[in-house]
């Protein structure tokens, strides 16, 4: 049976009813309040219906390398998909609630290319835009926001120096800060703490409080190549404590496989934090999106390959969600 246990309301950016759509990439970042208002206004519009009810979101992810959108399996075997600006505009027209650009390159030069792509894209979009990949400092966060992003996704840098989450949230507002977590399943022996290679602010038994036979997921960084020893659920809690306003949770095991999201992982994290959780990795059909939202308590679902390849559309996904009784924004 679909549907998880009732949860406490999750923290959301407060709606700003008087805020109008603003040109992107023109925030005065000398005034953090300006950034907070602009980001909160778009976030509020993105996840509420006209009657003010919270909605679930369909977020389209565009992996960018060399100025082009690519797609692979488990972060490798990349193939060209198309132009990021055109694809972002197309998916907005089809009813996407948000767009995410993830820079999967390793060079500073290509990160500059992504910011240029983001500027050109932001000029055409009215839905929220998130930029991630290669974000290491609050300066990187600022540059992404200047380029027109509403949110910035932080992954490896947060593991290496967790203070970046608090610094970014303090300067720009938590609604701008997305903690991106790439997790891979491993055996749970009931003895490992799961809070491993880096000192954590959480109690040492944060992961051990789960049942003896429960699964465990380890956090990986650097495009899913580097294990950290961190337990994904405990790390998600710590990210929120440090200021993250949203969790982007990717299952490395399911990424690109189209066998469905890792529902157990998604549910474990969604039930452990009080901010929105985006399920990512594994979508193969509209039904998989429904299962992540209705069955694993995800607040949003990230989709990519099934849209790029024409397996389904944003409109078809939203139609299925509505038929299940899940509130979504209207699609074109």
C-alpha cells in the first residue's frame, strides 16, 4: 500500500506574496536580505498551489559537461543529450517545477562555462534554478547566485569542511543551500557507527539506533568515486543542523539503472530530517516517481534520462500523481 506514516510538517521558505518575478542574475549580493527574499519568493511559488497548499515537485536534472547536457549510468558511460539552455526552457514549458544544473566536470575552466550557461538559462526561466558541482567555498556559492541560481547544491566540500553549510546559510539564507548526498548501500553489522572518517557533531550512536537488520548507506564524494565512512542518514541530519534547507539524495546503486528509486534509503532520510528531501537516481517510469513520493515520503523527485529519451513526460508524471491524490502544480 502506498503512503508513509504521517510526519511533522517540513520547514519551507515562507511565501512572499508581494514579490514579483525578478530578472535573474541581478541580486545585490552585498545585501543578503535581497538574496533571501528573491530565493524564498521563487521557492514558495514552486511548492504551493494557488490555494496555498504544499505541493510535490518534479525537478529536471541536467548534468553538464563541456557546455553540453550528458547522461550516464552510475556517473560513468556518458553520452551527449543536447543543449542545456534549450532543454531547460523546454522542460519548463512542459511543466517542470525546477531545473538543476550539475557540473560533472573536474576543471575550473568548465565550471566557468557552466556559470555562463546558467546566466543564459536564467534569463529565460521563471522556475527555480539550482546549480551544483565543484562548489567549494562561499565565494563559489556567491558566484552561482550572481549567475542567476536560486539555490546552490554542495556535496564533496560539505563533507571535507562542513562549516561551509553554516557559512552559506548565514550569508544567503538556508533556502539557498542544498546538501547533495550521494549514497551507496553496504552491509550493516550492528557494530559499525556509520559516522566514520571525519569527526561528526552527532552522537556516535546516531546510526546505531536503527534496528539490527536495517540497511546502511555510505556517503560517497567526488562523483561517487570516494567512500567517506559517513552514514547517509546521520550525515543528512548533520547537514540540516548546520543550515541546509533541502537534501538532494542520490542513490549511486540506482543511478541511471531505471529500476526505480531506492525507496528504503529515501524513506529513511525523509523521516530523519525536517526539510524537503529530493529523491534521485533510478527513475524508469512515471510510476517510480509516484512510488518515491507516495511510498517513500519524498517531497520531490529528480528525473533526467526518462525525459531526455522520451520514455515519459513531465505532464504524464503529474497526471499520474494527480490520479493518486498527490498535489502538484499545473503543467503546460
